[in-house]
DNA sequence: CTGTTAGCGCATTCAC
DNA sequence: GTGAATGCGCTAACAG
């Protein structure tokens, strides 16, 4: 038999409403009644049905989170941090995975809206100018925050992004300081904000130092190891000149370069220096340890959840946060 | 204004029920009406409210998943695979994290029950004989499957576990074949099935080969790198005799041993050989690459989701699956 | 083919 | 202090 409020009420021969109120410690109800109700509820293992409650209160106390992948150290870290913070603040996270696919992201957003989450956090895969997910959420007037990646075309939306431009600029500058001149860059789609900002940071640093970057030394690798391997491998097949250093848009891309170097017997850092971005947990386990930029993932995740909940509850919040990081040089650079 | 079925019905001046049926392609309704309704729904960006539907149908089309952690390659892999399979079968996953804490697991289960998920999959943290999560789910008659780790005390429950005993036996045997005799084992709590089974596999292989294992050569390390480091470090401080090889209950534990070896300038595999279990993605990135056992995580995850959904829908399913694996020797063993 | 009625579990409002 | 009435959005059973 299902244990719900009616069940308890019938057993106690009181009204269902009294049960509701008693369970909420409503001042209306006599303490003795409250005690009786709670005791029985405990005994029966009563668990409130949130579905019913949500329908009535128009709140679900859940927040939807859409990420491109789970099984990557970067994402699994921010996911876990968001879970931690949400749990502490009394919210449940409904996690969806877009698998780096725009249509899937849209479907996820639809699911979240139909599940009536109170707000949404997206690490976007969008590369197109018009973003349907965004339009839809806007239409439904749900609080929304982009974390990490957001479609570049959307301006008027809350976001929590990393200080990509400045970190990339600084990183490049540190390389230049060490005497590097012929530096290659491997990036992803320019529609994704992180790729754009990091590349601009790189380019600006180079031009500020009056160093030239040939157009064909900016390769496009779609943000993952496999593509990066292919792209750099192809470069090696078609060109004889090796850059002195390669700046990669993230650590996965750097690992792809590692692989290509190993296949072609190019020694890191003797023949070439490599730097990544993002500080994957494996970045200091590979040989040689990878120089990279450590982003404050916990802070970004915490801020995202805190801010979204503030938005949900019409509380004040800081606008458009930029999260810093720290440059870490290891043996992949001479 | 909120777009719901009533809103559409009013606009079209028909009954709400007609709208419901039209949206479901119910044969009752005239095609012309169906078209009109769907067109308007599309135009308005109507998204059904699943909360309402669930309350009415008593089904949520969601399955609850509880895992100890997210930010570990093993867990993030099975999570992602479960998402993949669930999505393909039209179910949503509600993911909860117990953070290796039994009380938290129980709270998660309560949340899932109150969200009225159709079934639950748990990678358990329970170490105690009486498992409250289990009792609760049983009481609520929800389909339940344990994956990977389950409380050893519970017998009559569906589970999907890895072939720990046999793989551990085989692994140990392969070491013995290579001439190793003084072998240490580092394990976790014996209440967790994987620890128990793997240790028994090890012990049996050793005794079958008439090799002795001193009791103080079976260390307890709680399944993670930090504890493993501490435990083995402590051993090194208090003992002079080094084992020829160490079998670790999982790769994290093996990495803790790596760390202790490095701190104490013990060379792997020259001074000591190490094997892990689980095939973390980093296992072949560390130096030297770690010998380990690769478990078929995708299969386990797929089977878990498929089976749970079969249970939910009262369809037949195979009982208590055991998922195999493959032993991979790398440079961490001579 | 369409609509009426009823109910899912809970919470709020208001009257007793 | 207690409870009756109402509605949240949707669906199922039945009637017209």
C-alpha cells in the first residue's frame, strides 16, 4: 500500500490538510497532533511525493545542468563541484549531457523545461550564431547562466567564464620572455568563446612583441585529442619547418600533439616546447609533465550555482563573473 | 503567459482533453483537429509539463542513479555510458552523488523516491551489514540494481558486478608464473564486495601455488590514492623487507604506491613490481605505465540500464550479471 | 469524433 | 485548532 498523506490522515482519522500542516510544523496545529502525525509518518516510512508538491507550489527545487561530456576531467570536476554546492543549498541537480551535439543540447533543454526545473546552467556546445536553446529558455523566462563556454553571439546573458584572454596573453608572453619566436597555435571553432578569447590573447601577445604568426600556423583542431593529433600529424607530413613552441587551446589538444610528436620521434621539450590550458589532472602525470594554465574550477562551479539560485529567488547577484587562473610551467617547456 | 494545454484549448475553443489527445495522436481525434492543435502548439513553443503528466500516469520515465563520486575516471565513465543508454531507451537519468558517505547515500535514495523515479541503480558505499538504503527501496517496491559495488550482506538483489574473483586470481597467477613469490596485497574494506572478492582471488591463487602471505602483508587502504600512499609509506617506515610485487585492489591505490615509491626512491619495476585493477585512463600515461585489469565498463553500464528498464516494465531479464575484463601487462611489471 | 468527469499528491485560502 | 474547498497540468474512462 502506498503511504501518502491521505493514508496517514485516514489512519489517524483526521483531515489530510491537518497532516500537511503538521508535517510542515504549521503553527495552526496542536503540538500533540503534530507529534502524532510525525511519529506515524516515521513509522510508515512516509516520503513526500515531490511531484505532487511541485505541481502545487510551482517550484521543484531543482536546477538543470547541461554539459557537453561527463567523462573528461574538466567536466567531471565542475559537475561534482556543482553537486556539492547545490546540495549544500538545498537544491537538486538534474544533469543532462549534450555529447558535444547542438541538437542534443536543445533536446536536453526541452527536457529540463518540461521537468520544470527552477533554473538552468549550460556549458554550451553551440557554434552557430542563432542559438535555439537560448531562445527557448528566454521564452520560458527561466533563469539561465552559461558557464565556461557560451555562444559568442549572445551578449545579454549571465555567464561565468574564465579569464581566457588575459591568461592566454600572459602565457604567451612568458614563452616569448624565454626566447621563443616561432610559435604555433592550435585552436578550435572561433564561435566558441574560449577558443576565440584564447586565440586573441595569443595573437595580441605576439603582435605586442612584434612577432609574426603565419596564417597557416594557426591550426584548427576541434578541442579534442584525436583531432589535434590528426591536424598536427598532417602539418608534419606537409611541412618541414618545426615551430619552436606550440600553444594549445586546451590540454586535450596538447596531448594530441604529444602523440604526434612521439609517432614522429620529436622530443619534448628538446625539439619543441608544448603548453596547454586547463590543467587536467593527467597533465602532471604525462611525460614530460605538461605546462598549462590551472583554472579555478571550484570557484566557477560554486559561483554558478550560488548565482543561479539567487536569480531564482530574486536576490541580488554579481554580474558576469570572470574566474582567474594560474600559469604552471613544467618540463614540457625548456 | 504560460502555455499549457488549457491555453491552447481556449485559443482553439475546444476542450482541454481534445488537446491532450491530439498531441498524443490519439485515433479519436480528427486529423484536421490534430494538425491545428499541433501547429498552434509548435507556434507557441508549447512544452508539456512532465510534472503534471507524472502525477497522472504514475510514471516519470526517469531512473535514479547513485554513485560515490563523479570526478574519477571509473565513475564518470559508467555515468556517461548509462546516460547514453538511457537516452537511447527514452529514459532520463537523475544522478545523485553520495560522496563515499553512507548517510548521504541514504538521503539520495530518499530524494529519488520522493521524486518518484521509476527505478534505481546504486554503486554502493555501504560497508555495514544492515543497509538502510536497501531496506527503504525494498519497502517502496522500486526496481533496484546494484552496479559495481554492493553491500556484501545483501544476497537477494539484482546486481551487475565485475568478475573480480576470477580476474584477481588470474592476475595473481600471471605474476606467480613470472617467478614472483613475495607478494603484498593492498585492499579496502572487506564489507565492499569488490575488495572481498579481489582479495579472495589473490589469496586463493597464492595458496594454490603454495605461497605464503603474511597477515601483515595485507594492508588496508580505503580504495583511494591518499590512503594508499599513507599506508604503504607507513609500512616502509616500519619494515625493511620490500615485497617483490604489490597487487593493489584498484588503480588509485596503485598510484598511491607509486607516490610512496618515488618518495623513497624505490624504482618500479626494477626494485618492485606493481599491478592495479580497473584500467583508469591515466594508467598508461603514468611512468612506468601501470599493469592493470581492464573492465568492460560500457557493457556493465548498458546492461544495468537495460535490465532496470526491463524490470520497470515487467519484462524478462537475465539475473545477476557478471562482467568480464582483460588483464593488461605494462612496464610496471618486470 | 468530441467533451464531461474524475483523480493523481500536495499546499494554500478561508471558513468554522 | 481543524477541515472543506480549490487548483496545479495532465491523462484515463466513459458518455454523448
